[in-house]
């Protein structure tokens, strides 16, 4: 279980705190959806949880033990908004092997299978894939790191309707195995994910009961 307790965060360059007492418990099998308007602090919260930055106040626990930023970076996989902008590999295979030089053909195939990309040509450039396939590849790259916590920042941004549905189906599958936190400004798209929904507003998380 991942637990956030009373997190406060104000970047040095900001004139007011962005997160003001964030508490949350997240378990595998129970995806968390965090909705919030543009500028409400969703991406900032992802950065804090994943250890890219440290809150000034509050504690983050993993399995009831406080966990520092450097360890959180190992614990968490993050798929940022528009992850396809950051592909580095010249081919799909290279992209999967970044950081995993000894990744076997079988492991590559498994990772691609998990995200529904079994039939893809590994020699293709990531940029040649469709928008939805690129998003799946970015998720596969993170899954290879076997993160205990997967954080997705606006996973449906910029995708068309049919592809959005596919990504949400994929997330439903992934959520069974690990802690999954999705942040979005389009929560109504995630109705089928059966998640606990919160709204980030004025630096605080408020539970949401209906998604309409
Ligand atoms: N390093 C920083 N310095 C100053 N202000 C910052 C910093 N990081 C974020 N902010 C401010 O904090 C607020 C929250 O930003 P954040 O990117 O987390 O919002 P968001 O909810 O992800 O928005 P969007 O839906 O547009 O992606 C914004 O007003 C932003 O300008
Ligand atoms: Mg954002």
C-alpha cells in the first residue's frame, strides 16, 4: 500500500503552495483517479509521489515504512503527459531495451503482449506507430521496470475516442496487479475503470461520489 500523509508542497519559484495537506491511501486492485482543473496541481502531485521532488511537509509510506525521494524513483513508474515526445530508441525494440540491455526477446514479447502490441514490427520506428500504439509502448517501457506504483499523467490526452477506450481497458487490466494512480482533467472518460475518484482543488483531495 502507498500512503500519502498530509503532504504540503510549494516550489521555490511559486508564490503560493500547490499542495496543501494531501492524504491518500492506494492499494493494488483499487485504481485511484485524480481529477482536477488545469493548473490544480495534478502533475505536481505526480512529481512529488514519484520522487522527482520532495514535499516540504508530510510523509509518504510504502508498506507502512516512510520512503524517501530516491527510493520512490525506483518504486514508481511514471508515464508523463504525451510520453511519445520522449522516445529515444530508433526502433520499438531499442526503445524497450533502453536501460535493459539484456532484455530477452521473450521479455520484450511479454511486455508488448501485456499492452496489446503483440503484432507490432519491432524494427519500426516508435514515431511510425499510431497515437494509441505509441501510448501503449510508453506504458510497456514503464512496465518493464516492474514498478510497484504506476502513475499516469493524462493518459488519454490527444487520443481520439476509439483509442481512448482501448487505453482505459488496458489500465483496467494493469490495475489488478499494481498500485495505479491516474490523473486527468477528463474524469468522465474513466467511468469504466471502477476507481476511487478524488478531485484536486485548492491543494486538497476531495472524494468524488459520482462521475457525472
Ligand atoms: N516549479 C514551479 N514553479 C512555480 N510554479 C509552479 C511550478 N510547478 C508548478 N507550478 C504551478 O503550480 C500550478 C499547478 O501546476 P500543475 O502543472 O501541477 O497543474 P496541472 O493540474 O497538472 O495542470 P494541467 O491540467 O494543465 O496539466 C500551476 O499554477 C503552475 O503554474
Ligand atoms: Mg498537468
